[in-house]
């Protein structure tokens, strides 16, 4: 290799320890090397030696033997650094010497360190020591002779800066020590559970603080969860009470008084009579034989007499002229037709709640006084005292009776005065006998009262 040696990007020094930077990676020199005799569990022996000497970090080189380079305690941060000696001994082939410049000493004299690699790959004991410029030439000569041993002709190249007289081969450390060439085996390893004594103390303090923080956090979290559970319980109870109240109100609403939105007896009869009075008995030859009055309107049914010359078209035209509506007629039975006159009756609203039996007795007595037969049926009530939640439900507080009667007496003569609260009519049917002109009434309705 014939390139000029590049100086490290930066050098940090503390005692014999120097930290050099190549390619943004830090390399340590100045380790104390020792051969480890224990072969079965060398790391155990390395840790024992490190503990005896109060050391924290070590670099390990495995060749024909196992060697440990111990790093003394220093203010420099050596964790994560590489051993420059192990890296060079691993990357360069054969027995060799490497000269690395370390900068100047406190007196301004140039300093160097050497790496001696034995023929079998081991690290020479003189490696990683600091030598001044005046010591360098003789030290290299002595180290080369020691590496050759009995093999006086063994070639031992000296790598380094070619400006140094004893260097035989130029070495570019930047080019050699690239990240892709580095192995984790070149790194210094911790001897005390992965941390130095100071780091262990700091870690212990951090753990203690962390445990206190966790304990406090758990206390606060437990208090928060307890408060949250209590709030949730209160909300659940409140919601349950609201749901219970809503279910009760819904059940109560289902028992709303059905007569509230229906017209009074007086209003119903008056409106029916008003419309019926406007319907002629004969409409263009068709006889009005059946008139039905309900809350929604009045329906008029007409028939065509036998052998009559009256026509359907004439009837339709007459009805349109009188009432502005179109009759409905059947092709299957052309002798019958009908039309409807819708109306809207004003609801009476609520009536005072008095016992149903009292109202029932008054109604029956009224029809008896007129010698009119009255049919009455009680509407059955199915009481649900509890719902599926076991909650007590309100019960219907009113009773309905449906009644009907057929009579020759007009409804206005039956229901006279204002003594018919709690009664609502649903239908009045007026049937006309076209033979003699007599009229028959059918009245239907409901009576309501307190149970």
C-alpha cells in the first residue's frame, strides 16, 4: 500500500489511554495486555482479574491463545469503542508491526504506539504502549527481533507513515478501518453486568427514582380509577333511575285518555244534524236511503227505484252541483251509488273523572226513560303490574264501555242538556224507509269513567 497515512480525525488523551477517531468510529490504545490461561471459561477468569484490579472494560483477542487488554479507569467514555490493537491484528495478515502516531506529548515531542502481531496471530506484550519519537527506532528493531525469534529470516513488515524511517509499507488507517470491516469482536466489553461501577450507581439511583415514580403513578392511577369507577357507578345509577322513570312515563302515556281528542256528544249530534239536513230525500230521482255520520264525515247512500227513468249521470251531476263532490257508483249494481262529505269536529278535551258505574247508571236510565233498548259491552283490561325489570308499573285508571242502540227517537232528543260528560259518540246511522218515509236511527259510542 503506497498511500500517505492519514491522521485520525481527532484524538482524546487521559494518561496512557488515547482515543482516536476514524470514519466516525472511536478506537482506543493504551490497554494493558495479559494472556489468559483458563481455557474452559476464559471470561470468568477475565472478570476475576478485572475485579481484582478494579477495571471495567476489556478487549479480547483470540488466536493461538486468549489475550485480554484491560482498560484502566479514566475520565474518557470508552463504552462502545473499538480496540485499535485488536482491529489491526485482525485485519492485517501475517506477522507484522504497525506504527500509529498519537500526536505530541506535554513537552511537544511526538508520541507513537505500536502493535506487534505474532506469527500465530497473538498480540505482543509491547503493544498498546506509548513511545516517544526518540525511542521509536530502537523499539521497532527490538520488537522485530523478538517477533522473529529463532526464525531470523522471517519477514516482518512495518506498516505506518512512510515518512518514518523504519516503516516498510504505507498504511491508510481511514481506508482500512471502514465500518464494513469492523466486527463487534473488536469492541471493548464491560466487566460488571454491562456497566461500570459509576454507571451501576447511576442506574441504581435511576431505578430507585423510577420505582418511586412508578409507585406514585400507580397510587395516582388507582385513585383516578377509583374516582372514575365511583363516577361511573353514580352515572349508571342516575341513568338507571332515568330509564326507570322513562319506562314508567311510557307506560303511563299508553293509558292516555282516548276521549280527549274526540268531540262531545252535543258537537257530534249538532254537526251530523247540520249536514244531514242539507241532504235531499231525492236527488234527481235517486232516493237517499242510508246516511252514516262519523267523526270523519257523512256518507250518503242512494238507490234508484225500480222502473225509474233516473240515470247515474244525472245523479252524479246533481251531487256535484249540490255538494261539489263526485259520487261513487258500482258497475256490478248500477242501482246503488254513494258520496261522502268530510268534516272536522272540534275535540272536547278531558272530562272530569267520576266512577264509571255512576255514568253507566245515568246512561242506562236515560234510555230506559225513553223505552229504548241499549246494548252495553265492557272493554276488557289486561293489567301489567310489573315489567321485565321487576319494576312496578302504573295501572289504567279508567274503564271503557261500548254501547249501541236502534230507535225511532232522534239522537238530539235522547242526549239533551249537558249531563253527558264522559260519553263520546262514534256513529249515527239514519235509515230511511223509501216506501213510507219512516226513519230509523242507530247510535254507537263509548262511555268512560274511573275504575
